[in-house]
C-alpha cells in the first residue's frame, strides 16, 4: 500500500524538453543509448517521465560536466 503523503509527479515530453533543454530527438536518442530515464506508458498512445528521475538525471549531468 502506498503512503498517502507520497506524491508521484509525471512530466510529459514538452515539460521534459523545457526542464532539460533537450530537443525531442535528443531525448529519444539518449534513451536508445541508455543514458536517459525511460518513460512510463500512461495510455496506449502517451508516455511520461517520473519527475524525480529527470531531476536525478539533471543532477548527475551537473556532476559529470
């Protein structure tokens, strides 16, 4: 059972692009290279990313650059 205080935020592609500064093609290229968080399917035709995974990716990039 999930704790009621836990909040899971999902970001759609335009938000991921805005937060990371990456283009759509770059996001999917990095996913293919296993260098970017994999999205979760939210419907048959749409996906989203866990906001905490995107923030962690940004933090990791900041440490490696």
